[in-house]
C-alpha cells in the first residue's frame, strides 16, 4: 500500500485559466455577448460541456445539442492552438522540484484532471514521465465535485484513500477530494479554499514536512 500525491492540472501544475478565458471570451463575443474574468473563475474544475452550458445560459442564448458540440469544438481548437505553444517554462513555480522530491521519497504521483487536453499539456511542459498514473477528462464520466477522478487515480496508483493527498485550486476539486475521503491541499486564497486541510499559494511553498504533517 503506497502513499500518493494526486495533482489537479489547470491552476496547480500550469496556469491555463488565461487560455481558457481567451478562448471562451472569443466564443462569447462571436455569439454577441461578453464574458468576464469573474465568470471564468466560476468555470475552474468544470468540464468543457458544462462550462459551455453555463456560458450560453449567462448570455441568454439557446443552442441545440449539435450546435453546442460544434461550439465546444471551436473553442477547444483555439485553446489547443495556445497550449501547443507551451514549454517547460510554463510550469508553475516549484512544480518540477516538488515532483522530483516525491520521486526521491518513493511517493507515487498521479494526475486527476477534468481536462481532455491533459496529455498534451504534460507533454509540452516535459513532466509527463514523472506521473505514475494519469486520470483525466477522457477517462472520467462524473465531473468534480464527484470524487470519481481521484478515486480512479488512487486505484491506478494502488494507494488507499487515507494515504492520498490531493492538490487542488478549485472549490469543486476540494469538495471532490473530501468526498473521496482524501486529504487536500488548496492552491490559492485561504478565504476561498477554506475547506482544504492546508492552503498554500503554490507548490513552491510545499515541502515534504508539510506533507507528512497532514
Ligand atoms: C479543468 C479546468 O481542469 O478542465 C476547466 O479547470 C476546464 O476550466 C476543464 O473547462 C476541461 O478542460 P478541457 O481541456 O477538456 O476543455
Ligand atoms: Mg484546477
């Protein structure tokens, strides 16, 4: 039975929220309404289809399922064009170092993300091979706050939930980790992520001591 750290991707390993924002805003603008940074915040951890449903509702626009499919694809094409340009420089501060510390200690490393683009991002930023298991939007049916993504990842890592620590920047993700009976470190604002067991500004503030204290 191993110990494991399971990482969310967007907002924890890389800051892709800005690319999501640009792509969703472009789509909203084409549909004739605007999209604010605050609205983008509310989409953290939320799947692509669900995000589109919310945006269309905010804009007061109705689309058929077929049209929604086309819109989601259009947004994703713009998004992929941006993330394809990512490099190892785009890793958030402290990420590479903390992953290497975990490797040295024999602690398993997993990815638990809602994104269907996780593979591409990990590959572009050069950390793919550090992960022992990758569970993403292509393998999961229930979105966060459902714990499915983290439970599947723990299974793949052969770690029981009590031995897993999840790293999350989204409220929905913290709720998902809690629902899976895992410890969770919030990445961001303690005012927003109060439900986490520990909140830090980024992985550059994480240490092995803080991990064992959990
Ligand atoms: C999450 C992001 O990680 O992935 C969400 O926080 C995003 O904003 C979701 O909508 C799905 O991502 P993708 O890459 O499959 O569109
Ligand atoms: Mg996130």
